C-alpha cells in the first residue's frame, strides 16, 4: 500500500503545480496534524486548516513550485518525499530541496512533518512576508 501512497502523493503535488489542488487537499485527512516550520524558522504543530492557510501565502509570490523528486517508502504507512521547492518574489529567490514525512492511514495523510534548510527563513524574512 505504501508505494500506492507514494504514487498518489507524487501525482497530487504535480496536479497542484498545474493549478488543481483538489487531489492534494483530498490526500490530507481532515484530522491531520502537521509538524512544520513557520516562516521565521521556528517549528510548530498545525491543524489541516492552519496548514492550508499557511500555504495561502504562496499566492502572493511571483512564482512558486513544488515537485516531488523522490520518495522513500517505509513499511506500510510511511512515505518520505524529497520536494524541490521554488519560490520567487521580485529579486528574492529560493530554490531548495525539502524533506516531508507522511504517515498514511487508509490512503490519507494523518500526520506529517517537514524539514527545510536555513535559506527558507532567510528568503521569507527578505520578502517581508514572514509576518
């Protein structure tokens, strides 16, 4: 089942990059929690609604892309994805590989986390969008 989850994750990210976020939104269970980075580089746990709200800032950028460049499947529930994340606002540009961990239950992500390099918070601080 985990390879199917990895394939679904890859396809959902690709659809979102083409302007169709539906498959990605549907992949995340309504009860999902996500341990992730804030724009200032600290970490916190988000609900699904908070996680999606945080993604809304991407609409303020000149360019944004997320591409799954690789997935490792671990046992029956875990998928670790390497994501190329590209962001651009004016003269500020970010092009990184981030790592996102996903725990799947019945084909839905119920827990997740991410790890980003320090250039992530440097970019958001420089753009003035770090809040």
